[in-house]
């Protein structure tokens, strides 16, 4: 049998974590449920990502679900679906819980979590909390939730975060799985209520060949065109009411050491609460980019990376009110923000939906900081949220 230090660390992680918690005596006594949730998140965060179908993380989740006696299925994208059935089900539409499997911030060493008296720290750790929370619901469903509700719970571990519509559409089109309500589970945004806006994430590529970049004056042509494109797009007034905004997420000129950049890229995000404004802005980005490229005699390509619709916020108003109430009962100071939320795919189809965080902390590219004690509150709020939806909401 081969020896794997990572596997050994994962097997020992639970006992090490338990010993650490006893030593430091946290201010808030956490339950085994919250501790297990964090251990699963740390184990998931160790596994390399992104991958085409998140094979390593999916294997971990499948093994855990099957060990609980569930019969999960895997679709073409590699996403996992599992159903938690209630004994007193009246064949009503289920409650959907969904989370992303992968991360774009995995690092071979920085994603190996560190623990101190208050926090868990690691690159991409926040992104693994959602799937860990779903596993926690599956593991404790029949002890803490099942007897209180009359609707099944449907779990979706999404392996295609940049194209969630493919997974969501298959669920929406399935009469048995089409949900009564949908909840997306994320990492460190337990104290935030996100009001969804529509979003296009776009990559613009600028390319020049030998003919276009042959002269000395052309040495910075790609770089200058990238900057010109970014400045022009940032200077556009998308609408008079400020409902549409654009953000540059990444800009880079690509070249080998010491050579003239022959290619560059810009990643940007367009957000709007109005579908028509969002589409108009997307068309303007494509036209503006093409025009600048033609003027500079360079090739340009605009590629859509992801899309989230604005949704119908009015469909989810009661869900927001319930979540706010539960958070305030736990003495959390709620912050309301606008942002792209995949739950909008469901509200756009007249299904109440929102996303919630499971912990407090800070998310950074290099290293996330997760407040360990906040997981107790997050797990409790999620359980109570499910029960309220399954018993009183909409009935």
C-alpha cells in the first residue's frame, strides 16, 4: 500500500482539531456538527481545483454520501445530486440546497489549513465551506431536521460554477426535482444579505502577429491597446440611473521574458439590475472592443465566461425576511449588498431563492480566514432556515 502524507494528515485531522479546541477553550462552545463541518471543509480544500469535473473533490463527496446510505447521481458535468427523503412526504416539491465543489484559489501548500485559537486559515478554504455544509445537512438530516418538515431536501454539489445554468436547468425541467425554494450555500458571508443583480463575466483577448508588431514603434502596441480598451469601457455611462456598472477584474499583457507582448487579455464584469440594460452593455462592450482593435490593426476576441440573470427579487422577499430574522436572533449585524447570485436562475423562473453564508471571516486570494466559532451559528441558522421553509413558508 502506498504512503500518502496528505491522506495521513486528513485521517488525523479530526482528532488533531478536537485536541486543539480543548486546549484553547473557545469562547463559544461548538457542537460536533460544527466541528465536523470544518473538518470536511479543510479536507476538501486540500484537494486540487479547478479540474474539468472536479473529480477529486467529487470522489470525496460521493464517498461521504454513500457512507450515509444515500444513492447520489452524477450528471454529465460531474455535478452530484442527492435526495434526502422525509418519512411523512406528501410528494411536494423539494427544497434545493446547492453549493460549488471547486475553487479558483487552490494552492499546493497554502491550501493546507492552519488552525489557531479563533481561526482556520488557508487558500480557497472559504470556497469549500458550502459543500461541507451540504454534507453536514446530509449527515445530520434524520436527527435534526427530517421530523420537522414534509418536503424532501435535494442537494446539488455543482462542479461547473462558471456554467451553473446547465445543472439548474436540468433540475428546473424535472417535475420531480423542480424545487419549492432554493438556497445557495457559500463561505464567509453569514452576516451579508445579497440582493441579486445580473452579471456578464467577459474575457477580451487582443492579439498581434509578426506583421502588426514588426516595427520598433509597435513594441508596446498590445499593451497600449489593452489600456485604451479598459479606459474607454470604464469611461462609458451605461445608463442615467446608475443601474449598470462595469468592473475590470484582470488585465495582463502576455509575453516571454524580454520579448514584445503579442497577446493580452482583460477580464471584466458587467452588472445590472435590469435585463435589458445588461444586454445593451454587453453588446456595447463587443462593439467598442472590435472598433479599438480595428483602429490598432490588432485582432480582438470577446468571450463570455459566465452569465447570471438579474432574477426576480420580489419572488424571494419572504425568504430574505426569514433569513434576516434568524440572523438577528443570533445577534448578527446584517449588511445588505448588491451582487451577482446564482440563486437568481431560480427566482427568474418564479422560484423563491437566495444564497447565504455559513461562517464569518475574510476571503483573500492568498489566504482565507474563517472564524471557527461562527460555524456554530451558521449551521444552526441553516437548519432553522430549512425547517421554517419546510413547515410555515408558503403554507
